[in-house]
C-alpha cells in the first residue's frame, strides 16, 4: 500500500472512501501517447 501520506489516507477513510492498495497514477503525453494511439489504430 502507498502509505507515505497517512494524513490523506486517514482523511479519505473518515469520509467513507475506500483506499485502493497498490495503485499508481500514470500519465502518457507527447511521443509516448502518439505511439500508443498509433499502435491501437492498427
């Protein structure tokens, strides 16, 4: 679990939100995004 920000985790849990373990945010932009789009169009 990504537990480096325990204050945020506690806040969201108190609001009733589930904390999903092992999630990562990924952002694709520029050339990487264009390559992905081109491969999906094939």
